[in-house]
C-alpha cells in the first residue's frame, strides 16, 4: 500500500473519495492516499509533481511499467471498437489471447478460461479440479496467498483468513520451501527436498482418493518470496502423478517473466495440470486472469458441463490487454532480460544486506526479491514499529515498494534500468540506515538454520 504523507492529493478530493469509495485492506480513517497522475517506465508521478521510483510494480502487476506505448495503443483501439459481447461470443482478440497463452505456457497446456483476477482464476481452477476428479480436498502450503475471495482466503496460508473462518471445507496444509527457516531443520547443503516429501506424507494421511488437487505458487510471493530449490517442482509433480492428484500452479504473481522465465515452474521444466495467471497477464493495464489446462482436462468438458462463468468473461478490453502484454513481453525479450538484470540486482542487494546487521537474509530470483529484517545477531523477526520506520523513510524518498511483517520486497517493472535500480538501492540503503542506525557495519553471524524447535531461528513473522 502507498500511504505517504508528503504527496497526498488535495484534501477535498481525498475527503470526497473516502466518503464514497472504500480503500482495501485498511481502516478507512488511517489511509493517506496518493493522487497518481501519470507515469513512464519505472516511475510514476503524483499530483504534487513528485516522481516516484516504482519498486513494487504497483501491486506486483506493472510488468511493462507505466505508460507503455503498445499497451496504450491496444486499449485505445479496443475502446474505439466499442465491442460488447456475451461470454460465448467469438472475436479475434479472444482467439489470439488463447493462442498466445498456449504458446508461452509450458508444453501440454492448451485451453484457457479467461476471467478478471487471480482470485477468480484460482477459484475456477479449484472448481475444475473438483469437477474432473469428483473429489473435494485441496492441499495448499502453510504460507501462501491465492486471493481475497472467501474460498481463496481459506486456501491461503495467510493471517487475513482468520476473520472469515470456518471457510472452505477440505483444505489441507503442507509445508513451504522456506529455506531460511527450514520447517524440517535442514541447511541448503543437506537439503533433499524434505519440504516436498511432506506432501507425500500429507496425501498418505488424508487418503489421495479424497484429494482433488494440490495448489502451490510458483514462487511464494507476498508471503515471503520463497524460491524452491532446484528439483523441488519435479518432485511435487512426481508425487501428484503417483497418487492421481491434479497439480495447480498459481503463477499469478510469479508468472510472465517475473522470475527470469515465462513462468516459475519453467525453471524445473514441469507442466502442471492447471496453471493460473493474472497480474503480468495484462501488465496491470486492464483487469485480467486466466486458467490454462492440459488437453486431458479440456476434453473432460467437451461433453461434461463446465460449471464456471462470469458476466465479463473474456471481456474485449481484457483480451486486447492480454494480447498486447504477451506480444510486448515476447518482442522486447523481457523474461530473459529479467534473468540478466535480476542476477545483477541480487548481487547488489546481497552487498547491501551484508553491510547491515538487521538484514537476516536476501533472497529472490529474476526481478522478485525480499529482504528479511531481524534483530541483529539472531533470526528473531524485527519488530513492526522498526519496519514501519523503514517504510516511512522510503516514502519520504519517493520510493514505492511493498513491505509486510519483517519483510521488504523489491519487485520492479521488467523494464527497469540498472541506473534506476542503482538509484533505488541507494535510497533503500539510506532508509534502512536512518531507521535502523545500528544496522551499519555488517555482522559475522546470522545464526544457523537449527532444528524446527530452535528458538534462535525465530518464529515466522505473524503466521
């Protein structure tokens, strides 16, 4: 969330908005909004003329940055057509969107369901899995996020679900590939994917014949940026195949070049049974989500009714945005560029962290990174007040990024230049040193992984 005090809109405008429009995830009287008036590339401009560096890609979705000419042209052309359709209508951008999705997703995925958000995509993927298998349970990870609808909050390993429990029945948990706080006490050098093996144990306990699907983010995003070790997804795929359970890869945040490949599962070369997408799917220029499935699942619905739908299914503006976004990512070579720039960015972030005792770990891949802030000399999560001070310092410096619990995220648009990122990292370092003055000078011991019960490791923040 952006809630800077120095670049807020005129009070009258803010007051009128607060009276008539809700702010998300917020107590309404404690939000100080920005009035964003324009943007270009990795920067956006507020009404007071301030130029902000966007290290958060707005809400993780602005993969092509601000003011992208091809996106603007595509949406203007679609709006000028003024096309109104019902869900089963045929039109060129709808066809092309489906073709492009089949081209860029892992081999074997062939047919797409086009909706309006990541939460809707995950909802419909779960519904499809239940319809195909006739089973009702879904396995999800302990720290995960799959959307804000009632059912998807139930699946999410996220504290925001607490207010709405009991939610969706049949949700079962498995552990995360959270290497910094390994749930089974391993170090990277001794890891044998025990976190993936936990899924085998979960299925055995629940009875695989009761489980419709396993849903996992390609890389856990908003809950910590947990990059699975190489081979993790291959083991998950093999376990699902062995037990006849469908695998849903949630690539809503990690897809469309964010990790340096088109999709995070591409790093292990596997094909899920269903893949969900949003955010980078339209680069944020229109609401959009999608589920793409294998031909086997697609053929199930050739004769069986697909009990999924929405009024704005495959909306013409959404389809135009999907086509323009995928073609832009492809033609500009942005997934490969994210890998190259991401390697450089990771090195710079690790240098920044090594010099500051409050940075327990820097982790990430491509252009998706997190800094986990801890009490120096321990792995105890840094307190919320201190992290809030870091956020305030960044806002004074007109740097937009996401932070949550003891985590600060760096996820810039895929078009960000090294010069822009260098500037942003300098400002990030300043904000850390200002808020946490004892953090400079580096540190020798960041703690050890220890066993799951070792108090030196600290508990996962607010989970």
